C-alpha cells in the first residue's frame, strides 16, 4: 500500500513539476513571445496557475468515483489522465509553428494535468492512512507526501542533465538552440515510461479496508459532494485554509525562487543589452540574483532534500504530539520565516543556501502531517471527496496565485523580495486561525 501510494504520487508530482520548471525556463520564449520578459513570464505562470483552477473540478469528479467505486479504480484513472496530458505537452508545436494556438493547446493540456492531480492526492493519502496500524496513521500518511519532493528532484535533475548536455559553451547560462528546439521535450515524453510503471503497481492494489467496510454495510453515499457540503461544510472550510500556508510556501520556494535566483542583476542585464546593441530601460527592469539555471537548480535540489527528510520526520511528531499542535507550531515558524526573505536572499550564496534549507525544512514539517490530517476530518463515505475538495480548493487560493502575486510584488518593490515575504506571513496567519479553530483528529475512528 505504502509503495503504491508513494510511486503514484511521485509520478504525478513529477509530471506536475516538469511543467513548473518549463514555465520558468522555456515556455515564456516558446509559447508566449510577447517582447517583454516580465509579461511573458507572468503569462507563462498564468497557464501554470490555471491547473490549480482545474484541480477542484478533478477533486469533485475523482472524489465522487473514489467514494462510490473505491480508491483503487480512481487512482488508476487519475494517473492515466496525468500521464497522457504530460506526454502530449512534449509533442506540442510552438508559437513559431502555429501562433497563438500553441498557447491554447498548452493551456488545455495544463488544465488536464490539474484535473488529474485533483483526484490523485486524496486517493493516495486514503490508501495509506485507511490501512495504517493503530497510532501510526500520520507516519503512513507521509509516504504519499514524499512523492512531492521526489517528483521535484527527478523532474529538475532531468532538466538539469539535458540542459547541461546541450549547453552552448559560448553562452553559458543561456538555453541553447538545441534545448529550445527539442531538449525541453524529453522530460515530458519520459513521463510515459514512468506512468507504465505506476499503472503496473497500482493495478496490484487491494481496496482499502475502510471503504470495503462502508460498501458491505450499504452506507456508500449516492452524492458524496452534496453530503460533504451539507453535513461537513465546516471541515471543508477549515481544511482549505489549513493548507493555504503550505501551498504558498512551496510555490514561493520553487517557482518564485527559481525565477528570482536566475534573473540577471541590473548591471549584468544592462551589459547584455549593450552587447546586443539593444536599448535598456533600467527603471522598468526587475533584477534578480543572477545565478545560472544550472547553478540555482542544484541549490534548489539541495533544499528539496530537506523537504523530503522532514516530511518523514513530521509523521512520528504528529503521531506523538497530535496533528493540530504540530501544525500550529510549524505554521507559526512559517509566519516568522516570511521576515527572512530580504536578509537571506540578499546575503550571498551561503545565506541563500541556508534560506532554501530552512524554507524546505518548514515545508516538509507542514506538508507531511496533511496526509493524515485532512482525511481524518471526514467520515469514510465522503472522505475522498471532502479531503480532495479542501486540498484542491486551497490550491486556487495558494498555489495558483502565489507565483503571479510574487512576481507582481517583486516588481512593486523594484527587485526586493520584501513584500513576497510579507505575503507568506499573511498566508501563515490565516492558516493559524484555521488550525486554532480545528479540533484534534489524532484519535478519530477511520472506519466510521
């Protein structure tokens, strides 16, 4: 059970993060050539965020299937949907080939990715937690969560290897013609092999004992969504805001920092414009840290290792001290972390590395317990739907908007990340309020 949930979520998150990396690295050039770097980046992030809008739709659809037909069938369907969409992105013609239709098709396939992952997480979490031994539910629930850092590392290291192999030695740090032509497609096409492995594992799954118990007792709900909104609306609202800080933190630590870290500084951008014989408006330029993509992606992967380690550490902590107490403590730390953006991101390589390690440590500690916490907020007959809706509606408030708001705030502060840090602190405060209002779920009966 643990292996099936881990492999499946790793593949699903790999597919999702391949797009996130490409949204920073190549999509602004290939699909949104607006003539303005910042505008193209925001357009690229808008399609990235569009998937979050599709996630609640997927949560409702797959949640309905999961609560009526079972976890196993639904998990196979969500994985297959994600795999097909990701593979097709790797085959898309670009703006140069078909104009604006390239962006339209990219958006459609991104929506399909969001639709698929909307049903993936909750099913994987339920398979793990509904079959967990007494007192170890949070520990078992961390394994599907571990798919997020593993998927991120695999996706970004594959991009790193390909980009490095195809790099132009005369223009280091700039995507080569070969990479922009076909190299970026390889990680998307590689998804097909991973999905085949995932399907083989998931087809061997045994249905969760909690769902079988509900099925045998005749308590399967005909309309899980209506039941969840009618009788468990409080859990939907509190669960949504409980995830908010987690989403904002993750997408600031990945998409935003990758953009900020690889954006040339003001002087470097000015020199590049002069060398190309182009005009340069310093007042309109938003500077970054000036690392090459290859440099910063290795720094990010270093940070994500802490994400994976502390995701696993969080399970035993949540089993011992309770989900609510653990998450309140970590969320308070995230609120304080928002004040470190300026001193750490502006303090040199060692400070940036410490920033990434600290941020991803907090990410693991807040993300890990969610694998048990959200499912425990709902009874078995609406658990798939309830936890999936809460998890994925939060993605609109957090993940969909975070990269776009961060880029806007970054420009507003003329290249300083100060407002971006305050944005994270504000999200953490909202999550703290939600957690304070939420009862402890450690000892709930998952068979109910």
